[in-house]
């Protein structure tokens, strides 16, 4: 892999500081980063540990599960056949696969999550089973089981294009369709037509190959008691939806293909006009328009095409901007409680000369950290605890009569510190964090409580 221009010291410092802070604050054992342009890698490094018991470091070559970034490989594989005239995006899947799904569902619908199928939770059930953290009792051991699960959910479907609903099972069907079109297994087709031409020789769908790598992640599941090592969930029944395992160095090669419009090392895998179909705006989502395994986000006023992934014990993000000739790959060996796309956006902001801490996600987390902590009333008779929960804060007030319950704080104006809670009667009750000469106060109901620790 060739070396592109290196990053300026200030930019590297901003990126390193951002990611190290998140490892510390969000209990991420290890994380790897690659930044590339169309000429080659500009910056790669690992942070933290790929394995805590041995303290083996995370490196640029550490292999992680990339989860749903795998969908962009499935869309690329599909477009290779479209480019060759061997598959049509408007082809009806029920006819091609002889599977009992609504007749008007096309390849386009499955790739863009507009088929009308909701999530059937197949991936969640299989991942939980392999991690030994939960069991649904749903038979999913064979392709016939998975097919029956999909066909049995036909009454759950909406009309195609009625609404966008993320559905891993749609990509499972894409994998089966590609097998039928190529007369080879899906994973072999992707390996031969994508991974090998791009030199992605440390990327695999195969568990034995993954286990043979010395530099591979130990997957960690977050529990109330801390981080617990778990087996890597291998997606044999849903490889197209989320089964690829890879290091950031290989992902950099993959991003270079997209930055170069379908070319790599002088060879063209497919026409640029065909590849660009993957980045279309086929459905609006809360995080931006969705294409085929790619989503376009707006970051600091700029467009960033990317996708995240999670297999519960490993999270991932890959994104690129042709306007800035930049690609970013981030992989971690746990799920921090938010999508790794947020860290990818922070890195992209730093690369574009912005302070990543001023981006909404990081500014919000910083504000939550400021407001979190222990509070107490006059003489400490009443106490309160404030801590982050999901995308907001939660509050518990305790006292000598008994412990209270956790209550979600609904942000009204985060900068001003105003929130609301819903009372048992359904009324909205105001909550105010106020700055005073004596420190921060929490005003809720009849109480004035003073922040004592963070």
C-alpha cells in the first residue's frame, strides 16, 4: 500500500486526543484508525489494547468485526453484476429466488432497505446465541430455518417504498441472489472479485482464518460488572448483512477504490457511473439519505458518505469524501453505547480543520459530563445522582425516607441547562441546572441541590 501525504502535527494531535479521551471515558479497550486519500494511507495507528489480559496492543493490522459495513461489500458485489449486465436492480426477488416474499420487492428495495420488511431480528438472535448472552428459541441453524423465518414474516411487511426500515434479512436475500447469479458461494465471490483485487489479504468471512491471525481483537461485551471477553459472533447465515472481519489497513484499500471511482492500482473493477448508484439518496433517514449500504451525513457543513457496523462486541465505521479526497476507517473491540460513526465524524471534522469537540455529538457529551455527578440539599438530608443515559441524562433523588427511582431528563435547552421530567400524572415538570457563585445547583420540584462531585 502506497503512502500518501502525512497529516500535519496539529491534526494528528487533535485526532489522537479525541480518540484517547473516548477510550478512557467510554471504556473502549482497543481501537484502530486509518486515514487515506486516493494516493495512499496518510495516517494509521492503534490505541489501547486488542486484548486486556495480555495487554497486547491494538495495531493497524488488528482484525475486527466490521458488522454492517459488510453491506457496502454486498452492494458493490451486486453492482459488479449490474455493470456486467448480469443482474438488474429492478429485478423482482421473489421470481429470481422462488422465495415467498411480496412479488413487487426488487433488488433495489433490498439494497436500500425500502422493501417494506421490518427488522426480523435474525442477526440479534444469532449474535446473542453465539455470545451466550441470550436465547430466543427461534430455529436459525440452517439456511432453510432462516428462509422459513423470512417467509413466515410476510404479514409483517408494508408496501415497498412506504417507509425506510433497516432490515438485515434483506441483505441475506441479496447474498442468496448473488449465489444464484454466479453459481458460487457469496463469500467466495466477494473474496475473488473484491478482496483479492484490492489486496485485502487479512479480511475474511471464515472463523478458522480469523482465529489463525495472531493480531486479532479479543471481543468484549459490556455488562454492569465491566467488560467481559466473548467469542466473535461469526455470521454464517448472514454474511452479506454483517459477516466480514478486517483490519483498518485493508479497509483503507477499500476506501481508495471508492475515492478513485471504481479503480484500484490501475485496474477498473466497475464503471464509475455504476458505482455511484451505491451513494444515491433513495430514502430519508434520521441520520441522512440512504443509498445501497452507504449513508450520506452532513458534518461541519460537508458531505461524508459512510456506514457503521456493530456485532455487539465489535464496532466499526468507514466513510469517505471525494470532495476532500479523504477516507476514514475506525474499528473497536467493544460497543461503546453509540455508533462509531460519531467518532468517524469527529476525525473527519479534525481533518477538515474543525475542532471535533465542537461537533454536536461531542459537545453534547461534554455538557452531560459537566452536569453529571452527586448533588445534595441543605445539610445533605436529600441527595441526587445525575448520570448520562443514552442520548440524555437520568436523575435519582434519595433521602432518609427511602431511595427514589431513576427518571429520564428530557432536554429543553441543553446550553441553558433546562430539562423536563414527566410526572406520574403525565405533566411536564421543569428541571434547571443553574450556575451560581457557589457552584452548580440543581432545581427540581421543591428542592435546591448543590453539586458536590462529578
